[in-house]
C-alpha cells in the first residue's frame, strides 16, 4: 500500500502594499518614508510608492473647504485602489482616508472610498496586526530610553496605542517610559495651532514638560505634525530630548539629526 503524498502547506502570500508617504514626510522628513519601506520589506511585503500621489485633502477638509478637498480624495483613490493594502505612516492621514472620505464623497466615489478605507492602515497597526512583523534571529535595535506621544487622530480615530509599544518591545527590546496624561493633545491639531496659538503653546509646553520629566532621551510618535510641533518647542526651550518618528526607531535609523535639529 502506497503512502499518499503529504500535502505541503502553500507558501504565505506576499502582501502587496502601496505606501502613502504624506505631505509632511515628503516635504519635511523623507527619512520616515524610507524607514517605512524598510520595515514593510522586512515584514515580507512587496512595496510600491505611487509617484503621482498628492495631499490627502485633510487641511482643506478640516477648514470646511469640501469643494477643494474632494478632488484630492478622488485623485488618491485612483492612485491607490488597486493595491492589496495602503499603509500610511500617520494616524491623521490614515484617519482621513478611513473615516472622512466616505463622508466627503457621494455616489460611485463614496463606494470606492469605502472599499479603499477597508484596506488602509496606519503603519504600526499594519506591521503589528496584519503583517505581524517579528525580529526573528536579528539582534534587537539598540535604543536609548524612549517615551511615546499618542496622537489624537491615531488614538481616538484609529485606536492606536498598544501597537507601537508592542513593536518597540519586539524589534528593539525596549519598554516605553510613559508620559503622564499620555492621551492629552500636544496642541498641534492641524490649523488649531495657527488659529489658537496661545492655547496651543500652553498645551505643547505641558506635553514637552511631561516628556522631559520621564528622563527619556527620545520622544517618539506616529504623526509628524505632532512631532514637528513638540520638536519646535523643545528647540526653542533648549531641551536636549530628541524627537523622532516611530518608523525611524523601529528600523534603527538614528544616525541622522532628530526632528528640528537639522536636515533629515
């Protein structure tokens, strides 16, 4: 009697990911985009970066200019809807795509927006929950002490809190020195910091003081708007704490200057 051949498990399917870089990463911190690509490839993904991508339309949307925001949303949908997944190194921009595009658009475009929203993820959520990136036999990334700022959009719109901390533990063997009132806004809020500068200034001052009190050497976060705001205040006050995007920490990209300390 012959033994039937053992059925071999099929190899895992390669995840096809399109990276939405975001305006702030493109213009102010391109190292975040490169770090994101490196992490996604480390997780076994096939990564593409559509070259014609533009702003997601959030600044116009948040000021009520839906007429200007809608064409930008449609352009982004056209660019990204063929991907298996869309990954965004920003909770704010990911939240715009996931929650606000279906409200902004109508008819066929709303249906396309809903389909895109279902496969769009913020970077740390995708790496931790979908791609399930693991360190494997690689040594952990060596980091100084780290504290973490949870952005309002990431935390409240997308529920991002455990994911970046889990990734710091997995890839860097690092535990976060938590801020007091970590869920409090840093005062950026997009146009809020321009419309209400005195209130915004007090809020970012409190956030920076909380970070300094942890005695951590690095403050990390997942939204560049928040990080630019905090880094600017730290620079003006002469604080030595470094401000960096979570993607840079996870892939060990610490050779370049921190945010607000020079050209990235």
